[in-house]
C-alpha cells in the first residue's frame, strides 16, 4: 500500500538541480529534469557519500566524494549495473509527494 509523504513545493526544487531531503528517516535526493521530478536514495552506493548534494547536469547527478554518477530518472550508475533505489513521485497541484513504501512489506 502506498505511503505518500509530502516532500516539497515545486518551487523548492531548482531547475536541473537536486535537493537533499530527510523523509521517513531516509536521505532522499529530489531532482527536477526539465518539467519532471524524480526521487532517488540520497546516499551513494560507493562509500556512503552525499550523492543528493552532488552536481546535476541534465539527468545525471555526480557524487561529490568520488565522482560516481547516476541517472536520476532510473537510479542506474552510469558505468555499472548498480542501481540506487528510486521512489515514485506524484505532483498534486504545486506540491510533490513521494511514495515511501518499503518494497516487500
């Protein structure tokens, strides 16, 4: 069953940039790519770096610690099969909600 949690107002998320949030005791990266929004685990799979605070270029975010890059639309690492968890987003007017349901529960 979905667990929709309000994440942000659309104006809180700069164009082609990420926003680090703490939602349901998780660090989440919220990204705007053109007029679409995406949410991804904000902790880098490499060594736990703050990927949500990384530089974003188009749909790619780069972790500031060691340069690992992920596609924010899919969570996929750019050079391997590693995938960050992504979360469904729903826009309700000018508010963004993230489904924080834990898979398999």
